[in-house]
C-alpha cells in the first residue's frame, strides 16, 4: 500500500485527493480518513510550523504508529523498508500540512467546539461497548496508542478544520475539451508489436566458480541470505464466548426488559407525521389559520414552498420526536387528533406545525413471542460488559507487575508459546530455510514494543489477546558453509541469466527479421500482439496484472526494441513496437466524458495542492534537513534486509 501511494502521488495533497486517506493517523484508525498525526515539539526540532515546533520524538512516534497500521496489510514491512520507501518524508509531510491547516483554520476563525469533538470520540466503534461509549475502552485505547486525551482531541479538531478547508477546493472543477481530447486520443491509441523470449535454460551451463568467486557472490548478495527480524511470544485469546454462560439473563431480567422497553415491542402509540417549519411565529399562525379555514395541509405547504418530500417526517413515537426536536413540539404533535394540525410550537430551527396523518395505537407483542430475542440482546450486551471488565482487570494486574503466567492462571487462560517468527509469518527450519507457519497474531506481536512487557491488545476480530514478546532476534546472515549448495545454485542461475541478457541485448540492437533470428538461435517463435491502452487500463482497474513486455510496448516508439526481464529469473523478453495507430476520440464519445471526469479530479488535486502550499507559506512551515537525515539514518540502521530464501 505504501509503495503504491508513493508511486501514485508525490505530495501530501495527492493523498488527500485519493479519498483523504492519509490526512492523519488517529482518525485513519477508525474512519479511513483523518488529520495528520500529533506533533508536539519534543526532542531535537525537525521542522517548525509558525511558532510550533515538531520534535524528533513526535516524528518517530507518528512513524511508528503509521508503520503499525501498514503492517496490518503488509506484516513483513520493517522500519528500514518503510524509510527506504519514503515513509518518513510522508509522515513529516502529514505533520507539517496538518499543523499548517489547523493553524490557518484557527486564524480564519473556524470554530471546532468541545461538543463536536465529544460526539466524534463517542461515535468511534473501538471505544464502544454494547453500542455505547465506554470510558475504560477509551483509556485503554489511549494507552495502546501512546496518546494523551489532549493529543487525540487536538487531532480530531484539526481533522474537522482540514475537511472544512479542503473539501470546497475539491468540488466543482471542470476542464475544457481542448484538454480532454489529447488524453482520450492516447487511450484509444493502438499498437502492434513483436515479443521474442530468451529463456535462460537455453544458455549452456557455465563452469562452476572457484572458492573466491563464490564467496564474492555471497558477499554481494548477502541480503538474500539474511533472515529478517524474528520474534517469539506467548499469547492467550480472550473472547466473548468465554462469558457465554455467565452472560445469560434470568427470566426476571427478560421480563423486566420487556416491561420497561415497550417502544421496542409496539407497546406505545406512534404517529405518521408531516411537518412544516417556518421562520417566525406570525407565519406559523397564518399557516395554521389557513388550514383551519379549510385549506388542505399539502396546498398550504406548497404555497409556503414545501413539496411532499420536504414535509414527510415519517412514523415517530413521542419520545423519539422529543429527542429529535424537543419535548414541546412532541407534546403538541401527540395532543392533536388524527387528521388535525398541531398548534405552532418553537423548535430548534423554527416554528413547527405537525399534520397527524395516522395514529398507530399501542399493540404490545406478547412476552412469549419476543423472549428469545430479548434474551439474545441482553446476553450479547452482558458478554460485552463482562469482556470489558475482564480486560480492565487483567490490565490492572499486569500494570501492577504481576507475572503473565500468574495472571493467565488466575483467569483460566491457556498460554501458547510461538517460536521465533518473521513479520510475514515464517520460521527458520533445520535446513536454514524460512517456511510459512500458521501465526495469525504475528502482526500484533510485531506491533507492540517488547520492552512494554505483557499487555492486552485487540486481535482485529473483536476479541482480545493477552500477549508478551519473549525474544527478539535481530536480522542475521546465514553462514555460507550452512547453505553452500543453495548459494552455488544461485550463482549458476545468475550466470546463465547474464548470458541470456547478452543475447537479448544483441537481438534488440541488431533488429531485422525477429522470426528468422529466433529460428537461428533456437529460441521459441516470436509472439505478435496488438494492444490498445484503453483495454489495458480497464484490465488494470479490474485487478488484472499487465505483463512487463506489454507495458514496455506502450512506451516504445515505432521501430525500436528494448529488453524486459521475464518473471522469476526465467530469462528475458525482446520487445519491439512494429506499428502505432493514433486513436480517434469521435469513435468513443462516452470515453471523452469519462476522461473529462478523471481530469477534473486531477485538476482538483492540483488546486488543492496549490492551496495547501500557499497555506504553508502563509503560516511559515520549514524543515531542518540535517535533523531529518539523522533520524532516517538511525531508523534505517538495520539496513535493507531481503527475505531469506
């Protein structure tokens, strides 16, 4: 994902256009879109926005959080690889832009009230138990994410400010036909080409290397024989099923719920309502007077500018209406008879008049009919509560320093020991090969800090894990003597591949009749292909992989040839473009429309990027390159480690 984002856009604003997906870490965890990660100016200053500094600790903490997020979809991603892919630059850009937009919003007088932030926090699913906000879950989340409540609130406030600032920039953009036509022409372009395969297996086997040559080959490719970081851990699963028996409600509890929640079982009066809302009491009284004199409600509403869809409110109970509007409006609506219009009552946005279209009398369903449904609901809620209480109790004991084994035994949990495993779920076997194993919680084991000791983490499926990392094995190269035969096989394969490349380069350089060249060299017959960019684009959007030779064909001028690698080190392809036919947009008018929409989105991207850069200049956003480079060097200290064979 990270690499794809990096390829698709070079700026933070580009990520914003792609669904606002990386505006910040905190809300990304819950909604998939958010503001930038928190920055507070701790440690060596790496950047400054206005009067606020962004410190080394802020950048590293934010990078660690995003790395943990990325590991959910790519468990093998390491910090050195994250740095190599530009992750630190991306995170810093998020911090800079998020802080700049937040400051600009504050200067512009965009208020984000405490009530809005409270509501946003309460609506986060991860902080709810049985559908309601849970303080214990909230505190546990802050601890797991190493956030303070102030930091979280600041991020959410910044998110709202950014949405208010950026979204208007992203809508309403159009592009002229003069810009659409060249792109549509390119999509309809058709190319014909020839592909010759040069398999490495057709090249004679080279002589075996001497000791020095093999050792030099091993040294050059040390990363290929380096085992990535491995972690061993102990784990125990805590699930709702553990509380199934204890959560079962009694008959008295089921009956009490049925008696005290009649609205859920048809036991209260409900009404089908229509309403108009007028700005003043005088207008509301005049409306009521016209209806009282015989004018139909719909006619009077239409004269006031309300259509049928505007007036329809639907079926409500008095309590629901009171919560939605206010108790005074609800009382007036339920005091009116069927077919009548309520007296004007002031509500939250004006003066309300309600037409009672239909009165639905109470019809309480018998307890026997709903007993099972009530029992299931109460059991689910009780299990959620018991689970939350158990997790909180375990965390308290762990924080008090109680050993993991004692805590697990106290609650009847079975600890499982997982051997040293890589981030992508492989273990080193007796033949020094990394083999895949079943380790469903490997991402969680690599997301926690080993020095934090045993802790409770979510398993991503609504349950919890009691987890303790017991060992961390740093990346290490397997000794040459232990894998000499495999290294020798790789040496021979690379030598044949290099010889095959020389043949492919010569064919591409000389040109001529490729079919005759292939026959003369004993190669497979050439393939003739004809492609159009539009079909390839559609295939790529459908998730199909486009072969490398075909992609190469799309960029070669007519009459030229180049070499592309075959997958898996099997050899090479010689690709030559024979003919290029220009597209005609008039043949596909619908394509022009789609192209216009795509370009409009890209144009909005450019406008948003320009706006953000202007905001950064306005508030004053600057970097400290030396400090940033030092952080990159430290985080990439383990080097680029490839997966061991």
